[in-house]
């Protein structure tokens, strides 16, 4: 007959590696706070950019630069859409001109018709 597990780590209690990692993060946070002092900014990068571009005492060039960098996080970019015409009239796509049809006479006059009194193929 199997019995219940007794002892060990209780459910929800962090394991040894998690405890060590959290202690290391806290220590790094304290060291950074000592180096930067009480004037350290407490927000993220986007909050920093917002505080710069909303501060009217900052130079306009700096505010515009901060706003330009922050806008990607505030307004979604429009997605590009490929235009495709497919309907009752058919599907249309660009067709390359064959190499043999690329001389100036055949492009200027269809099927060798006369242009400016000259027939196609005669110089």
C-alpha cells in the first residue's frame, strides 16, 4: 500500500535556484541604486521618452527626437496590403516584354505599321 509523501518542499515555496536568483537580482538592484543614487529614473524606457517629450522646458529638437522614438510604442504602424485585382474581368499582372520585341521600332509601332511616314524595320 502506498502512503502519502511526507516532508519536502511545500507547494508554492520557491526552490533553491529561484531563491538564489532572486537574491542575486536584489543585490544587483541595490548596487545599481548606490551607483546611480536617489536621482535614478524609476520607470522604463518608454516612460523616460514620454517624460522628455512632454517636458516643455526641454529643447524642441530633443522633444521631437524623443517623441519620434516613443511613437512606435504608442501608435501601431499600419500594415501593408498587396493590391490584387481578381474579379469578373479576370486577373491582371504585369507581363514582361520579350527580348525580341524590345527594339524601338516594334515598341513604337505595333505589328510593323507606318510611323511618321516610315515603315517598321526601315531606317
